[in-house]
């Protein structure tokens, strides 16, 4: 799913909000009932789910789990303040959370228990492990078990590409030519939505950076710079991000003229109506398109920002990861439910139903026609973490990316990010 998390969630429609509220109510009702099987001495564990749109999905899984055994009763939680709960030594017994910068403080302080000895840890695709370490790591521990991975790239209207005889571009020059074809036809090459700044961060910003730089290597080096992040340091935003941000500005010229006043919902509707050939969004938008145009044919391809096809990669994030706090007194029960969730028939179905990729060595390939364009890149580990997800939430990177998309010169903006990073390093 979307970068949710310290990165904002896509705006919910009133309808989806009411549906989510209903799911929460159903979950609370479930939590108040005895587990099927009637074992009065069952161990109760709290299970925290961070994604509003899948609360109902996990409530159903909890009910299924209760039917399989009578020794563990799961109480689902989606409202707690995680930082406060850890400070009070009352975190959930099992967490299911997006693995981004918001997890760093818990992982690096050793607040999550070691899961390296469970069989599920051995099943994880080794190509995903560097992504986990790039976000946060605690020496000698497997702090989380990745559950779901989302891949995002350029969504494109397959019918429009076919109608105008353009092939999927694999280089920057090819992309520019494709944009010019659609401009000449009176069709916006891209539909951008700058009003919702998170869409700029996860799209234009992350795609241009990830298409040019080794994102994990950059942030690994950046952490060693501490408070000395400027034009003289080994790496910095103003030095390393200048070229990608220049590309961002060039791509913005091929967007809809009203991008500054359009948000996520506007973009979904316009793209589904065929008002643009390409859209920089993740797979979470697919269900939104279907509400307007169920027959729409959507494809995906990595955004080419260099003239070397070998640089093509897709943006990924560990959408959900499972973890058990060190202070939990119910680790065995929590592990039992974790093992249930990690059964292939359950985990694989979750990922298929939610337009995600599996995290295990034996995960089946996606069968979604809109996502198959990314499968080979996933198989080849030609992917990168979104840079915006590796920047602390205290730095308003989405706003900075928006300003560049709207025409600001990149260097002053990138200098500001360097300064923000250095100040945060000083405080920590």
C-alpha cells in the first residue's frame, strides 16, 4: 500500500471512511467476544494493525485463527499511540506495521525481540533483507518478519499507448519522445497531483532519485556524516540529489496544467477517464480506477531517468512487517498467531488481494495484469526503497519536493534539506 506511516496515507473518500469506521466497529465487537472454542484460560494477546484499509481483512483472519485453536485469543488494536505505549512498557504483543522511518527508534534501541529462531525467518526472500537493514537494524537480531511488499512505478493507459503507437520507454530520451507524442495529440503525458504533497514525494521525488542513485548506499553514508552534511561532506542532498531533482523539474513540464490544485482523488478520476497517458502512483490506486472504469487496461513500467536501460528499477516498500516487543510477556502466544499469518495460503492470498508482492522465497508471481510489468524487476532485485521513506518525518520532504515540481530551483531546496538533516542529527 501507500507510503503510510510517517509518510501520509492517501486521502480517504467519505465512503471509504465510513467503511473503515464500520470495520473498526466490527473489530471492537470481535475483541469483546470470547474466542470460539470456549477455553476460559486462553492467553489474550493484543495485535496492532496500522493500515486502516485492511483492518476488516485482519479481523476476518483473527476470526479464522480463533476457529483453529482455543489457547490464544487475539484482541485487535488500531488506535494506540505506539511511542507512548513503548515508553510505558505496554506495547502490543504483536505488531503489523509499515516498515519505514517510524520503526527506526524501536528497532535500533532493541525494543523488538529477536525472531531469527523461528522457521518463518528462514523463508524470507534474502533480497528483501537489505531493505530492512537500510531502514533500521539491531546487530545480531531479526527484529521483524516482512509480510507484504508493494512495488510502484509508472502506471500507464495501455489503450492510449496502443492507439498512438508508442512503446513502453526504457530510456530518458524515449520517455521524452513518448511525452511529445501525447502532447501533440492534446493528451497530458502525466497527471500530477501536487495539492497532496505525499503524492509528489512517493512519485516524482522517489522515482527520479531511485532511478539515478543507489538509495540505500546514499543513506548509509549519510548517517556517518552526522551533523556535517553540506557541500563539503562525502555525500549530501545538494550534491547527490541535484541531478534527479533537475529531472523532476523537467518531467513536471509534461504534467496537466492544473496539477497544483489537484489531489489524489482528482488524479484517480482523471486517469480512469483517459485524461492522461501516465500516472505516478502505486498499486493502491488500481481499485480507485475500477470504480470509474472497471474495464480500464493499466500497465506498469519503471520510470527511465537515464539513457541506460540497465538503470531501470522500481520503487518498493515493506508495506507490512510483523514484530514482537522485547517486553511482551506473551511471546509464545504472539509467535503462534504470527505463524498462522505466515502460512503460505494466508500470506499469499493477502498479497494477491491487496496488489502486493510476496516476501518469501516461494512466493508466487503476481497474476494481476496491471502489475506483471514489475515482476521481472522484483525477481531480479532491481528495486529501491523510496528516499522519502528514509527521511525523518521532522523534515518536510514532501513540501520541498512540491516546491521543486512547482518551479523552485533545486539547489536552495536541497541545501535546506541538508540543514534540516544536520539539525536533527545534532538533537539526537
